[in-house]
């Protein structure tokens, strides 16, 4: 079978797969050995590169010697699994071996990342295998434009890649190109519709499954399995049943029949993603059933086909009284789910947000992740920058995700979060139909970094960022490499400095969540987040005097978080209500920290804007112009954050800035 890679379109940015990234592979003489659809993809990629750069590719046989051998082999070693590969170089030949087609595809992209280094000198055999079997993106894409959330809920990169005008796009070539980008960073699964399932999205499960099949066909050549978000109430919405009770025989039969038809259209379908009993979405609570009952019903329907249900743990009371200081949104997931440990089916995955709240700039790691040893957990992060600048601000999230994945719930012993994520890693996608894929060209680094960390959770994020820079700008002079590191390396901490301090979250404009509003959610039914008054600021989540949230952690973390004296500065106000004069471990008072960091954050953004302006001759004009335009907005917004936050706390505390700066 002949396979051709997607044809690059002039108006679409190549991201981390520009043509020149394949120069070393394309100039080599290569032998591709093996059969199967993904081997066809590997052969097609190499053939296209050779056509551009003058090399040669042979299939299965060919006179040697070869510079590169890509071989599917039963003798590759059981330790590699289907997705792993081994690579080494001896006597002038670089050899990649894999036991499965996925592994050979990932091995090819590994060689592309290495570039000329893959063909220089001898290298001993190395094995590479993903640490997590499922590395998934959740797209919050609406099939039809939603009157409130638009085409993509929390989407900051244009419309959907999959859907337009209420149906699947007719031309799916760009979806195929998207699958190629994802495979090149190790992602192997995509949920193609919003977890908040509206009626149009619900029908994808039944009479519109052919549209899903067309998308799956476009993604399949790059090893991407397609998943669907479904509504728990589908038997009522689509099947006309009077109930969606997960223990009702008719309901279970309906799901079994619907799932059978899905696999008839998409034989390698990945499974369902479910948001239930959360923010108004229907769920098993209506029938007096547990989340395990609901998840296991769907797991039973999927089990004969090897499918998985991803059941989201984002469940909390979103109609609380702000005056009630005993109700704590942070506690909710742990309270709901830990009693169910060991009761979920083997093909049910509990999908847990990395923090207890909602993808804030700084949160502690969710205590649920270390508290359910008998349950497969997937850890969910947010690549789309809902609370981190909405892809109008530079905020590379690799350091945040790395901190989460390396966190040990038992502190100095036991497994890391990355090791506990036996159900995989999931990110809310930040891609759309914008020419740069992610709206802000530098936000591409977040998508690439997620894929690589999902493959290797303990990897150094700085190394991954270096990979992204080298692939995206393969001929970059040292000044450009240094400039990109300068604007990206510390951008998350810069964003934290000029927005919400010391673990406080949600100081954003309600609804759209962009820009500062210190009290925006403070008196709302969604929760209360800083409790600032004339005497101090922060939420008391201690076990002794507060909501008890700190006690959800295992020792010694529970003891660390329990006291203001031992709690890390960056999380102090998440766990404690303290006076403005409280002295941090840094030696600064809380109020002075607020003033100083907000001034520092603005200065750092202004400096990043200056650095970017100096790279104008080293970056493609359209890319440079888009980033420069976004930097103007970031500087404006950072100044607004500084002025609103500092003036708010000056009025609350009555404590002036010790450095005498003007606070608006």
C-alpha cells in the first residue's frame, strides 16, 4: 500500500514538523522492513523526505549498505511492547527496531528529533518505551456553535479542527496533519467532542457515527485512537427510555447496542469520556447510584471490544453559599471518590484533575491521586490556557506539569504522580483551526511538551523545550535559541507573579475568565477563594481550625500543609488565612510579596517583549508579527493585573508599599 504524508499547506504553520526537520533522514539511504498500515506510514514519510533531499528508500529488500534501517521485527524484544522501539548505530548504519507498528512510527520521529546526530559515530542500542499507555487529548469542541461557549469551549485558537457548520468537516486533510503532529510528540488518543455534551454532540453516538468514523480514518495512519465524550443521559436523550439508571437492564442493553454499532463503524474506537453529576451534567446520583455504578455500566458495554471509559472526577457543589466556610470545593473529589476505591472495573479509568480546584496557576497536587491504589487513575492537565492567559500570554506550562508529575504523595518515599497515573495522562487540547494551530505560536510548546511528558513523565522539561525549539526552528542560530529560552523558560512563574499570589486562584473576570477581578468569584455559588478582609487573606483549610482539606493528604504532607510555619510559600494562602504582616520563608511579609511580585511580573513581561522584538530578523515574518501583537496585549494585561491587585490589597490592608511605589 502506498501512503503519502499530508501535503503541507502554505497558509498553515508546520509547527514542529517543518520540511527541513527531515533533512537528515531525507538525505540518507533507508531500508524499511515490515508490513502493516503504520509501517506504510513510516515508508511514506521517508519516501517523501527522500524526494525532497535526494536520498533513497527501499522496502523490505535492497542492496546495501543503508544509512538507516527501520525494521518491524518479532525479535525486537518483549520489553518494547507495541509502542516501544530500540535504536543504535554500528558500522555506519543506524537501526531502529520495533515489535509493533506504533513503535516503528515513534522510532522514525525519534530519528527526526536527533537529526544529523542520528547518523554520526557509533551509538550503543537504547530502548525507548512510553511510561503511560494512554496519552490523550480531550477536545472541548462543539459540533454546532454553542450560543455561550462558541465553537470550542475554552478554545483560544479559532474554530474546531473536526467540526464546521454543524457537521464533520468535508476536507479532513488538516486533521490528518494534526494526527501527524501528535504522533511526532507521542500522543496516541483524541476525544473529538466536548465533555459538556449538548444534543448535537450526543447524536454522534448513534445516527452520526459515520462522521466520527471519517475523523477516525484521518487520524488512524498516525496511530491515533478516536474517543467520544457521551452524555450519561443518552438512553433518554437518544433512545427514548424513561430512565438512565445504570442498574436498569434496559439501560444497560441500550448502551451495549449503541456501543456495538460504534465499533461496527470504528473498529479501533478508544472509548467514552464522561462528565457526570458535575456542573449540571446528568449522572448516577439521580438514581441513588454511585459513580462506580455509572462507570462500570459503560465499562461493561466497552469491554468486549477492548474499549475504556474515562470517568471524570470533577464533581463538586457549584451551588454553595459563600458565607458557608465549611463547604470546600477543594475537598470534593476526595470526599466523593475515595470510598469507591477498588470498585471500578478494570477498563474504567478515573480521570482526575492535577489539582483539587480547576487548572489554576498554582494549586497543590490533588490528594485523590495518592489515595486510590485500587483504581486506575488518569491525571488531567489543561494545555488550553483558560486560567493562564488564554494563549494571548506566553505561559509555557512544562515546569508546572513536571512539578506535578514528579510529586510524591508520600513525600520522600513511594511512587510519583507520573508513576501513579496507570490510566494515562490527559490534556485539554489547545489546538484549533488557526493557521498557527494554537493561536499564539509559542503556545505550540505546551502541546509538544505535554506529549513528551506523557511519554516520559520524569523527563527534564527544559530538555523537551530544547527539542521543540530545534524541531520548529531547525536552522536556528544561537541568538534565536537563546532568545526563545529567555522568553519561555520562566514564563509560567512570570505569569504567576502578576496574577494571583501565593496559591490564591480565580481572581478573574467571571464567565470568560480573562483579566483581573479580585472579587470576581468571591461571592458566587461556584466557591470562595481568598476570604480577604481587613485583617488578612487566605482560606483556612487546616484540619485543626479550617475545612480539613489538609488532612486529606498522607503524612508527612498533611503535617507540612497543616501549619503556616511549614507550608510552602507558594501555597500558603491556599491552605491558610494569615495576617498581611505574616512573614514568609522568603523573609518578606505577605503584603509586600503581593506588591513586589506584581511589579516584578510586569517588568519581566516588558523585558520578554523587548527580547522578542530583537528576534525579528531571525523568525518568519508572520510568526514574529503574531507573537509581537500578543506581547502588546500581554504587557497591557499584566499592568492591569498589577494595578488592580495591588490597589485592592492596599485598600484592604491599609499597609503601604515599603518601597514607596505608586499603586493605582
